[in-house]
C-alpha cells in the first residue's frame, strides 16, 4: 500500500495495482489525486482538514482489505490504457511535419 500526499507516486503506483491512501491538504491536490486514483478504479482520497483519525484508520483497513481486487482491476485495465497511450503518441508523431 502507498500512503501519499503527492501526485507522482500515485500516478506510478496506481497502474501497477498498488492500493493507495491519498491524503490531501488542499482542493487542487484533491482534484489531482482523485483523477489519478479514479482512472484505475481507486477512491482512497481523504482531505486532512476534515477527516478524523478513526476515519483514516477505517480507510486504511478498507483499502488494505481490497488490495487483491485493486491489483486485478489495474491488471485488467492496463493493456487498454497502454494501447490508448500508444495510439495518442502515434497521432502526435504523425502530426509533426517531416524534415
């Protein structure tokens, strides 16, 4: 499990199927981490300004207990996500004038 308040660790961990507990301190980070986790079927984003220690403990337990399902979901979604990314880069390269 990854516990983070930063975007990039989540971006790399989520596609690998690592369960994530994301702790946010502002709305901007909440939006970024919600998107990064949501793209891979995760929802473990919690605002530190409003969450209690009991709620964090419950979230940790919930995320840990679903780690096998999280890995499976990411594993199933990864091939299609990789294909979409490759197609996007192919379009970028095709749009660059030769020479």
